[in-house]
C-alpha cells in the first residue's frame, strides 16, 4: 500500500532542500501539488509550485469538500486537493505533503495510517540565524516567524518522527530511512 507522508516544520528550517534531495534519492515518491490563495512569488508557476486559486474559488472547493485538509496561514488559505492525493496513491506512489501543522493534524485525524514527520532546527538560535541569512525578512518579520515556529513545535507530540536538520545529508539519510522502514511495515488488518 502506498503511503501518505506529511512533512512539516517551521519556516526557514530547510524543508524544501531536504525534500528536493529526498525526491532525488528515493524512487516512487512524489510531492503533491497543493492549492493556495496567496499571490505567486517571483518565478512561481501555476500548476508547478501551487495551484493558485482566488479566495472565491478556494471557498467553492471547500464547499464541495474537495480538500483532504486546508488551513489559513499568513492571511491566506492553503489546502491539499483530495483528488491529486487519491490519483497518486492509486498509482502506488508514496505521496509527500509539505504542509503546515494545522493541516498535518487534520491529516492525522482523517488518515490515521499517514506517516507524520516533523523537521526541527537544531535550536531556535540556529533558526534565527538561517532566517537572517536568507535575507528576505525584516527583523520584525523574523521575530514573528520565530514566534510561529515556537507554536508549531507544540504539535511535535502528534507527529510520528522528529528529524533535526543540523547536517543536511544526515537529515536526508534519516528521512530516506523512515520512508524505507515504513514501506517494510507488515500491513495491519
Ligand atoms: P509558503 O507560502 O511559504 O509557500 O507556504 C507557507 C506554509 O504553508 C508552509 O509551511 C507550507 O508547507 C504550507 N503549505 C503549503 N501547502 C499547504 C497545504 O496544502 N496545506 C497546508 N495546511 N499547508 C500548506
């Protein structure tokens, strides 16, 4: 049975790089496209980075129960289209959802057999330094992201695995090991 895997973690922790390397190293895994109402950032494309929906479209999809989960984050909606996940799983491919924790917890409720992985920074200080080095945020925005990060880390007990992104290669090795071990699980009736 193909697995549904949730990958969450604070902004700036390095989830994108980890995921990119993981996808290169483990065959049979895809990242599911998700939908959002936030405006595209420079270089982002509809249907590649996100399905960029208007607020009205998103709310219509909610009304039609087309999301496996959805949440509001940073004044925008984000959600996982149910049909995309179902299509991949039906093809026998493991599906990774890179989503924030409110969505992760909804997946926990709706798909109890999903595998939830949380990526944490080595320390809050390390996270602050990474956000500073990224150079995209003002000091106020960084302080705000750090407060959100602390809230998000409260959800760790609901996750199955905790990966610390200190050394990136080690973190990718661990993610790969988790997925391979999950594939080797004896199916429970
Ligand atoms: P960004 O705006 O930086 O692309 O994403 C903001 C946050 O929303 C990130 O933590 C990202 O993982 C999360 N996110 C992206 N797509 C979804 C989704 O479909 N559902 C939920 N709950 N979170 C999402």
